[in-house]
């Protein structure tokens, strides 16, 4: 990819600007626009940021110089109402430590993705917009009438995405009462008719009482806790586990082998996004075989 230019959409095609000399299929070459059709990417900033609704959240830089990226967002994202600096995720509920730096200091917003709306307060709940594609992939795998356990549901991005397009029953659990409150609001906001039950609780404690699930969603990627017996008891034979973890390549391989030893057969694995120089967030899917 030539990062000096934007990806552009024209007609039925999406055009990816490539570096000179890259070997690609002939058909692909025919879809590359001429240079004078390419749109230059705005320059002059260095740093990563997330956009949640009309709020921009900038990852803290080690050198402490945030002014360039703040100016970049102000000049290129006219829809942004507030800008915060993220000093790291902390505490039992994994909340962002946010510093307000520009605009209107109101942390409530409505985020739109995959045809749904998610109301949230970025200071009281954790939400990542970077999993939008992953959530759509999982929704595409769900079958009608599934009974689904969303163990670490947050404001419900997986739950709402699935329930928007499928007639399913979901039991959504989270320790954070603000997250559960937001999920219930999002259920109403998106006019969903499926069966949703929520509970503020420790998911690993509550799962002891849960049986006959067709699918268990486990999106708590920074945790290393996995209780295979509890998962097995809660899941039907041939039921599905969608498991997420941030780890190294070797760590992910070990995790997949541990599931296999416990009778969960690997179905799919993919990198959701990079996390550091040595680790990535990985999506793993398993089927309970015994």
C-alpha cells in the first residue's frame, strides 16, 4: 500500500493505491486509478486515535507531544465534538483514564456501525470501535434461534449486532452496571424484538448456573482466565466458543492447543488487529466436540 494516498470508492469498486513495482493479478492492476485520480492523505501528525461517535480518543504518546495530532483531528474531522487523551486502561472495569483537551467535555455519544446505534459514556464504560468488522463476521456465523451467552458484554456491540439481524436469545453479563444500563438502552434504541436478558455480575461465577448454550462469546482479551469445565458444562455438544485474547504468536498457539486438549476443536483463527510489536488481538473459534 502507498500510504501517501487515500483508499477511494468509485462506482462498484474500491481502489487501493499501491507502491510502484508491486506484483498483483492483472485484473487487479486494471482497477488501479491513474495517479491524478488519487486523493492525497493529509499529513502532519503522528499518533493513533479512535473515533467513537463524535468523540476522538488519542493514545498517549511517550514524548508527550500531542498538539500535532490534536490539530490534525480539528482540521480533518469536522464532525468531532470532543477530543480526549487516553492515559491508559485501568481498574476492575477496564476504564480509560481520559483527559479532556478540546471541544465540549461531554463523554456521552452515539456510535454507529454495521447498521446499529450504540449509546455510551466513554468515561464510564470501555468500548473499542476497532472490532466493528469482527462483530459483523461473528453475526454472519450465527444461526437463527441460537441461545447465546455474552460473558463480557460491555455496552452490547456483539449482542446488538447479532440481534439486529437474527432471531436469537441472548444472556448478557458484565460486572460494570453502567455497561449493562447502556446495553439495555441500546436494545431499545435499535428496536430489537429478540429475547435479551442481562445481569450485573462476575461472569465466571454466574456461568456455573448456565446450561444449554449454543454459543458463548468471550471478549475479554487482556484476561488469561479460562475455566474449561465451566465452559463445557454451559455449552451444548457441537456448540461454539468465540474467544479473544491479546498474546504473542507462541502464546496464541499454546492457547489453541489448550482448548484442543480440553475437547474444543479449532474452527477458525484470525488476527483482529495488532497490539504491540510482539502481540496481537486474535479471534479464535472452537466447537465443543465432547
